C-alpha cells in the first residue's frame, strides 16, 4: 500500500525533470577579430562635409556591435557622415541623425559625395 502513495509524487518528479530538460544552445555571434577590441583610425567630418548614398537598405550597428550581429537597418537614401572608422580590414561610417544603430560598413555604400577624404 505504501508504494501507491508515492506514485503521484514520482509522476510529479518525472514531469518536473522533463520540463527542466536541456535548453537550446546559445548561438555566439561571429566577431571579426580585426575589429573587436581594436582602435580604428578615425576621421571626423563637419556637418554637410561628407555624404553617403545607400541604393539599398543596409545593416546598421551600434559602436558595440561593429563586426558582429546587426542592431538595425538603415533604408536606402542619402545620409550625412559624422565619423569614418578605418580598421585594418574594413571602413565603417557613423551616420548622423539615424538613431543609435548608426554604423554601416562602407561595402553597403553605393557612392559618396562632398569631401570624404580620410585622415592619414
């Protein structure tokens, strides 16, 4: 008779174990080692000095996510550049007035206008 009293407890324990089973593995984003923890050469542009044209929407990044997973998207259009960040393997533009996810890779740019010359 004693074993019948423990049967509901045993069933509850088994259900709890199943519910607490292994979860899906966390995916770590791929980070470009040429960017991560590196200090780029930067060029600061005056308002209106340098513009970029995006012929298609571009993945956008915050300063914390450059070289990793995008944090947003910037639609096609013409945008003012505030800063250019030159890493050893890539050039990134920080766009003005587009929100916190404002860095785009220069490979997303179809053309530039104005004086976008980088500091040497």
